[in-house]
């Protein structure tokens, strides 16, 4: 045990991660969690005391960068018949936190967020509740009726300032285009990128409201482009395949694994089902509820979203949910949203390679991904029909709240979309255009149609405010979705 005076306060942490349920078959089910901290200096932290866990939990050293050491604690808490709040931490130092362990007879409660990351606070400082306002609202709800899992669906950080803050990259970008993309990824670039990503995570994850939420609700996180940098995977091929872009991706991947999975890049986790093919796709089964979190960025190019290796694995991943009554699929980009192919073609003609172009190319409904999108709809609808299992898609990224229904293949698949939990919503003009485009159901193929229904509370199809999703199940295993929106005392309800 380290001496009391020698252990500093953490720079980051605790960050709680959900690792899955461990049913033993004899009633001794366990809720598996891990916790991450970043400390300055080399002093090893104390063992952690976890209520309900007999032995103290020792720390494991995971990573070090510039004198900042990352430590992890892994433990499993026995589940009882009903919910219970347990404490974890370092009681001898007076530093503890609480987490709610769901009871074996409890219906699961989850929250879903997107777009916590922003380049700076300028765009949100004038919003009604400030940068952390929606996290405050979630924490208030959590205190009243605790969430068991927090799904963070993408853009937990915004790494876009990478190109301005790393001098070596600024100099690289100033080279003539004819020679820029043939340059090597240098050690100086790698070190500056490591500094940037490590610092970006430390700053983002130490913001008070966000840090408080991650200390009390176990997270499952997946990345999107801004966790790497804007447009990753949808940029022109000459950029995407250059040594510098690939080198930056490797650094971003390492830091994603560290901070969003809570593990070193070579540290396999059972919940990362895609690790064998080099992706971060994660899967969990809690009783008769399944959760599949697709990695839509690791293998993305301008012409594909998922690699053929992922397509080969996907049926087997879905088969693990056989017997489930509900499966939640987290897709950072919505499967069902407004089709903008006409706009993408116009932008490609007028401004090829622009960031507007890559934003449109990011979408499942981009003309470049049409065949792949329909392939995914077919796989998902076949699974849902064959297993008599309701499948619901959770997404963010488009900066409005909305719901949609994909009809076809013998089933209805609901799409729930949350706007940014910190990132500002779409402007009024863009939202008005979207409303005009979704007034009627759209037939997207011979087999599938998409409809975006109105919310009963407002008779509008879009929530133009920052939101997060609250998800629960009733006694008939109907999914109850609620959008909590900024500046609105009420919420928007949907029962599936």
C-alpha cells in the first residue's frame, strides 16, 4: 500500500466500463465492470475496495505517457434479486463512488448519447444550460432512478484541432499537393499526435458533469469520425491511404482503446467481438436483452462502411442473441434518415473533396453505400423475423432528435436518433428543409420503405435541441424510449 501523502488526485477518473453479465447458472450472477484512472507520477495506487467483493481489487498498470500513468481495476459484483447501490473506491482516504448493480428481477435501464466532443465551448456557451447541461439532467434522473448502462455512440471527443495544434502536421499540410501524400509519417508527427490525443481525452473526460456521469454509470463506447478527425474514412483515397493519415489513425486507435475501452490496444476483451478481425465491434447479452455496438470507422473507405471480414462475422454475432426478445443495435450513423444523395452529387460536382462532401459520404444512405446499406437491412430483418426478436437501432451524428421506421423483410425496425448531448443542434433553416423532405413515407427499394413519424407531444418529426435517450422495458418487454431535450420540461415518448 502506498503512503497516504504520496498518492496524488487523479487527472482523469474514475471512468466506469461495462464488461458484461456473467451468469453462473447457480443463481450467482455477476455484473462485470472495470475502472480507469490517470495519475501523475509513478506511485502505484492503493488496492480498490468494492462493496460486495470479498477481496481488495489490485491495480493494473496499462499505459504511461509523459509521466502520466494509466491504471485499471477489474471486478465483478454479485447480483441480488433487486437493484442495489454499491460503493467502490478508497474508503481509507475518504474517496468513494457509487454504482447501481441491476437486480436479477430488474428490467434494464439504459441511456444513449452522441457527440459529447466539441472543438471548443464557443458554440454551446450561449445555450440554455451551458456545455454540461444535458449531463446534469441525466445525473438528476440517475439519482432518482439509476441507469445500469450508458451507451456512448460516437464523437466522445472532437480531435479536429489536431491539424492546427501539431506543428509537424501544419508543416506537412503546407507542402505542395503533388508531394504531400507521398511523405512518411515521422517520429515527430507520431509524438505530437500522441500528445494531442492523450491530452484531448484527459481534458474532455475531466469536465465536471461528464466526469461525474462516467464515475457512476458504466459505459459502453464506440467511436465515430471526430474521435479520429473529421471525415475519417470518407476523405479522398489519396489522403486516406497516405502514410500520414494511416499513422494518425494508428495513434487515434491506440488512444481510443485506452480511454474508451479502458484497455491497452493488445489487451483482448471478451466483449470486443471484432478484435479477431481488427475492429472494435462489441456485443453483450443481459438476460433476454442483446446489445450489438458496430464499429463503423475502422474499415471505412469512401466506398465501404464494413469490411468483407465483418460481413462474414455478422451472422455469427447476431446468432449469439438467439432467444433474446429485444436487440439494440448501436450504429453511430443512422440506418434510417433523410436521403441526401441528390445533394451529395451536387456537392461532388461543385466542391469535390470538401468537408461537406465527406459529411454526406459518412451517411449510410450515401449513393456510395446504397448496396451495402440494403445488404445490412436484409441481414437485420432476416435475423429479426427468424428469431421473433425486436431489433431497434440507436444512432446520433445528425444533430437532431428523431425516430424512423424501416418497413420490409416481414418486420418493422425502429430507428431512434439522439442529437448531440453537448454539440449544438442543427440550425432552423436546415431543419425546416429536412421537414419538407420527410413528409411522406419513402420507398427506398422494392422491399423497404422508410417513414419518419411525428412526435405525439409536438406533432413535429424533429427535435431541434440537444438531447439524450433514456431506454427501458415494461413488463411485456416493450421498449420505452424517451428523448430528454434541452430547455424542455417535458420529454418525448415512444413505446415499441
